C-alpha cells in the first residue's frame, strides 16, 4: 500500500522473491504508553501495541497473517479460499473482507459457539462481503466435531471442484499455518525495530491472547530472531487440546523451518520449553464464554484509556495481566499488552441487513439471547 518495507523483507531480502505476499495493512502499528493504567495497576511501565489498527478495512491480528495466506492464494491463481472458525470468527470475517477486496470468493465452515452480540455482527458482515457460510461440526470440545468438519469440508471442496474445475485454497483455523504465522514473525521484528528506535523500552513480558497459536508462536520467533529476551505470555482462550505449550513450540519451529527453506539466511533457532509460557487460568469454562474477570478488564481499559477490548480474547488476556499486577509481580517490570482486536465498526455496513438471508442454522444467534455477561 505504501513504500514501507516489512522488517522481515529488510532483514532477509531473499524472501522477497520466494515468499508470496500481498499488502493489506497499514504497518507498522504504533506502541502507546498507558501511564494512567500503569499507575492504577502498579506496573512500572505499560505499553499497548496497537494491532487493533492494522488495517482500514479491518483491524486486529488476522490481516497480518492474511497478507501471506492470500498472497499465496493469488500466486496459486485460486478463485476461492476456504477457511474455518466459530460462528462469530474474527478470522472468517477478516478472510471474507480481504478476499472480497482481492476478488476472491471465500467459503467459511463455521462451528457453534456461545452467543454474543459480536457473533451477530460478524455473521451479517460475512454475508455482506459475499462469503459462502456453512454451519458444521459441533462445539470445539466435542469428540465428534473433527470428523464432522472433515466430512462437511470434503463435500464443499468436491462441490467447488466440480463446479469451477479447481479446488479452493484451504486456510486453517485462525490462519495459523506456518505461512500465516510469518505475519507475526514480522510483527516481532517490527516491535524490535521500535525498541531500537526508542519508541519503547525492551519489555520484560508481552501479554498476548492465544487461540490457534499463530500470533504467539510468530511473536516468539520474531522476538528471538531480533535478539530480544522479552517473555511471551500467551493467555489461552480455547481448549488446551489445541492451545498448549507443545503445540505452540511446534508451530514456532515449523514456521522457522518454513522460512529457512525459502531463504537459507533465516537462522534456525532453538525454541525451548523454557521460552514458552501458556497461561491456563483465565480461559473460564470454554472458548468464547465470557468471564467476570475478562469483562472487568474490558471495563477497566475502556474507562481509563477509552480503548475497546472484547470478552473472547483481549479481555481475558488483559485480565491475566491485571491478575499478575495485583499479585505484585509486575511492579518492577516493563510490560507490553498486544492488542489483537479489530477496532473497525461495521454498524453502518450491516444496518438494515436481514439475518433471514443467512443459512437457517445461523438464525438462532439472532433469536436466542446473548450470554448474560455480554451486556456492555
Ligand atoms: C484470532 C484472535 C486471537 C488469537 O490469535 P491466534 O493466532 O489464533 O492465537 C486473538 N485476539 C483476537 C481478537 C482474535 O480475533
């Protein structure tokens, strides 16, 4: 979009020709110092990485991954991309928005989740962007979900293959393949550049939400590549079957190999168990079920800094930071909170859209009440 060169390409120019990329974002995002909140919470220094402002069409963490994932779909001359998520998936929505912008069609396989206002908004916005939506599987935690999604996906892949003569390009949940994870390797290098430029002191810890792991794994790798020692505190917001230290470490190693295979100048790093910090104590009962601690964090950040967080990801993550601060563990620490939430508002785009246009399995999200804590 601009003349800005990603730190990843600056550092490893060999990747410019070997790694597919399409510019979708307004990078770098700024780092804000939150002095009032730091004083309130008893944190020595508190910064927020404003990835809520990654793009003008959509913000949050997904556009950084999609620059590489959709770049590859374009390179492969795909006409369709197919991805996965929960009904209110931010990833499915970001994919729908940027696929439309690139004249690709998007297909989303969506699983059930607890109801919330943002689920309605994201579904309507996906529809408005021309995404083909399929309800499938069962709750994330259910044993039969995986095989049901597999069956439904195989059917859609075949249907599109017969119709268009080409299979859609598959993008995994959350965009967290090694290729998508590269977006956050770059983000880690971007933060390192900002540290070197004096925008912030080197953080002792970086709090980030952890769902499908690509964000935390990429950051970990990018920060280590830049020689920073900041500890990545990955706050788990989904079942530990998916989000656990071994998977996080595995994805960081896979992304590292992926980049090294494209450009041998990318060093192969040791990512050890000791580097990986997955926090389990703020997830609550399940993915997308809001928690009192998470919603208290949402209110705290809104009331002190006027910045919006959410109940599924960033509220739970900030709650972990607040909990550690309350225990006095951040009194002498420089802390960075990585805001992964999209900040763009779609109220005007979806005003007047009728949910009856969506496939029937999604209607209950509009007819049943939202979860009790979703009352903001
Ligand atoms: C998807 C998402 C995350 C989780 O990122 P992963 O790379 O899947 O771990 C965090 N915050 C928000 C707001 C998201 O939409």
